[in-house]
C-alpha cells in the first residue's frame, strides 16, 4: 500500500535492520526500542491492524506467532518474552500496518511498556 511505512520497509525503500525474512513475514529491529530486545514482526501483505483480520488470515497469524517463538530462541530470550499488538487509536497504534512487538531481554515489568 502506498504511503505505508512498513510496506516501504518490505519493498526496501526504507532501510531496516532485518532479523528474519521469508516469503510472507519480515522481522526487523524497532527503531526506538522499549526493551533490551525489541523487534517487530509483520506480514509482507498490507493488513491495517488486528481489527482488519479475516478468517483467511488464520494461517498467516499462526505463522507470525510461530515465527515470534523461533526469533525469540535465535535472540536467546530463553528467560521469557512478550508479544503485543496495538490496535487503532485507543490501542496506541502509530503505524497502520499490522505488527507484533516482540520484547525481551529483561524483566519487562520494569519498563512500563506500552508495546
Ligand atoms: P505501534 O505504536 O504499536 O504502531 O508501533 C510502531 C512501532 O514502529 C514503534 O515502536 C516505532 O518505534 C516503530 N518504528 C517506527 N518507524 C520505524 C522504522 N523506520 N524502523 C523500525 N521501527 C520503526
Ligand atoms: Zn503496509
């Protein structure tokens, strides 16, 4: 989708620090980390947010969450981690392309996280 920041990252028009990529999913470091480890998992396909999900996205969502586990392992988050998705205005969503924050590397309660 035009003028979508994360679609531009998918297309390589905006640089990102990639952690994992396959045909449908991209994982990259958050530019403003809220925890020692903070990456974003996104579908390459543009979906505005969790509010736009349809039954046909079930496999994609399962894959994103399975990928979170795989990336958490690769990033040595053996002590635990969290995934968060913010939705629309009251949910503090600032980028309107579905993304899961994967956070870890410390006891997260100490960070006062919004995601
Ligand atoms: P949210 O507020 O839940 O929509 O999350 C958007 C996230 O995207 C924030 O944590 C931002 O720090 C992050 N972000 C914004 N621009 C970039 C960028 N160019 N590269 C990486 N992360 C970004
Ligand atoms: Zn997009």
